[in-house]
C-alpha cells in the first residue's frame, strides 16, 4: 500500500483541458482564443472578466484545481432539479422564497453553533411566512460556499501602505499578513462547504425542523415580548392543527411534518472554482418535461443549448443555486458566459444601473428557452429608488415573455456609513424597500416571490433600528461582520412578521 499522503503535491497536476484554461487565465491574465460561440465549462475564459484575481504561483493554482476536479460533487442533480421545480412554483405564485445568511461567510463559521443558529432562524422565519401567506416556503441559505465577495477596489490603504483588499476566505485572509491570494484556499473552501452542508443535512434528518415539537425552536436572544407573543400564537395554531391531524389519523412521517428542504447558495464569483465543480451528470429519472436537458458543446446551435440525447447536463455541484452579482453581470462578460450553460437555477442581481433593455438581453442569453422560474431577479435598488426603477423592470419582463422569480434584496441598496466610518443599515430603510416592493408588484399585477437577506442567528449589533431600538452608538457592542452589516435574529423575525402581515391584510380586503 502506498504511504503517500493525500496532501502531498501531485506532480504534475492532472488537470483537464478546461482546468488548464482556467489556471492559465488566473495566473497570466491571458484570455483563450475565442474560436466559436459554443458553450463549455471553460468558454468563460474567452470573455473579459470583472473582479478577477491573479495568483502568483501557477503550479499551486494547477494543483488546487486538479484536486477540486477529482473531489466528489457537494450537491446532486436530484437536489438541483427539485429546487428548480420549487422555484417554478414560486414564479407562478404558488410558493414564497426565503433566502438568507451571512454577507461574507468565514471558514470559522463552519462550527455547530454558528450553523445551527442560522438554520433555526431560517426555519422560524419560514414558519411565520407560511402562517401569513398560506403558501409553502422555499428555503435557500447563503451558506456552505459564500466565501468570496466582490470589492469596489482590489487594494486598500493600511497604515500608509497599499495592500490587497480582503475578498473572502476562499481567496485571502482578513489579517494584513494573509492578504496575498492563496490557491490552497480554493480546496479549503470546498471542504468547509462540504462539512457545513453535511451538518445541515444531519440536523434536518435528526429533527431540528420537526413541526411535532415546534417549541423546541429556541428563540435565543429574542427578548421582545410582543414578537415572542406573535411567534407563540403562530406555533400554537400549528400545534392545534397537528393535534387534529393525529386525532383523525392523518399524521404520518411521510407527510413532510418532520423535516424540510434547505438548499445552499452563494455568489458565483470565482469562476475557476465554479468551473472545477461543474460536472456533466445524468439527469434524475423523474426530471420534469419543463426542464429540457442541454447538449454538449459540439451539438449546440448558434451557441444556445438544445435538448440533449444522452440524458446528461452540466451541473454546478458547488451549490444548489448561484447568482451573478451586480458588478459582474456584463452582457458579454465571463460570468454571464459561464452561467448560461448551467442546469442549476440561477439569480441575477438587478441594481439601479440596470436598464430594461439590458435586463431582457440578459434573460435571453441565460434562459433562451424561457424556462419558468429558471432565473431569479434579485432587485437591490435602495428605498429611495425602488419606486422609480421597479415598475419599468416589471413591465419589460412581462412583455418579454419570461416568467421569473421576483426577489427583493433590501440590504445592499441601503448601506451607509456613520460619521465614524462604520458601515450600517437602517432597519426602517430595509422595511421600506420590502413594503414598496410588495405594493409595486401588486399595482402592476405581479407579485413579490421572495426576499434575499443578509442575516445571522446571533445577537449582533450591525443594523440600527428595529423594536430593540439599536442606535449608532450601540454598533460597537457586538459588531462582528467582516464585510457588510447583517440583521440580527430579532430584526430578521420582525421582517418576517411584516411580510406575513402584508399577506394576511391582503386576504381581508
């Protein structure tokens, strides 16, 4: 038996042709020659790219990518297709999408308490939303892979010296001495993602979401009696319904009362990592007819995907759902090129600089067959801009024939800095943007399909306002984010009650 450690260098790294293209680009910034419009996992290397990271060590990059290409998928096609089915229901108004988690996930968050607190918070919020909207809730966590963050500048000044910006644990460390991008972090990101998702799956299988005992969902740091009373009334109502079901014999473990689906997501920013975990896999036997398989590159027509005959498709197996950020959504850029070939459901951040023609052009590129719910449009305008921008986007999408999931991100357009230079968000601004999104969709015969939130299950003091009355002077008590400010547990539940109350009020009209 060989005694060689799995961590020893592979000499030479056994990279696929696609992996070699990615490695060359990331070290030399040399773009591959674009010989056609056909899609492959590495065809993004023929396009201009934003937010690029250039490593210094080619051998180290090749070693890391070779390792990633050999590792097993983190998620499966069956899970991905199930999510696509659920998002189709969201797009048709039959379900609601709740997506949330950390702004920049750290490797240190891969531990029991941190993961469990976010699971519980998302479950608590979904329970409130189910009660209010009387719809199933699709849960997607910004977890198990949200390790990369786009930055406005690749460098920053520290004590009079220019150093690389912190761009997430997958690239570099927050400490000044760890700012040089390290290819070994690519493999570390995989292992932390896999471990996090493994714990999520285990927790769900062990009954953390069992509705037979909802009071086991500890409210943690939430001390506000009004919020606690609202939550208790909801739980009591569900408990009474379950008691009735047991009485009439309708209760069973197969009824979906003991566990839920919780999917993972992250911004698909670091394309060589995403490419290394993009695999051509068999579709699930029960794949719905509305999810047409996609063909390999040599069978494409004019660069667009057509139904395949081998029963396989290209799946990004790093997460169930990935999105294109507002900084990397260039129509002819590398990120759009990569995303257009995936079977996964995808998101597109829609900011205040997005024009309606550009939005429709993007939809046509990434979803030419107009699959319902394949694309989630994550709007992030800001409270003072949404009323001007969202109506025209809604009408343009309606006229285009695309049926998308409309999701409101009320966080990124409402970030500000205090006089002391601390980034924060006003809870009232977040509430305002969500409220306006609900109203505008209703006025345009549309509907808000979901919310996309940066949150944590901890009692942080990063966003000001809310029933707790946090002020800018309170930010220093427990400000722990390494990037953008997050809603704490109490604020996140308050937001869930707001959305639930909207749906309750609609039913009374």
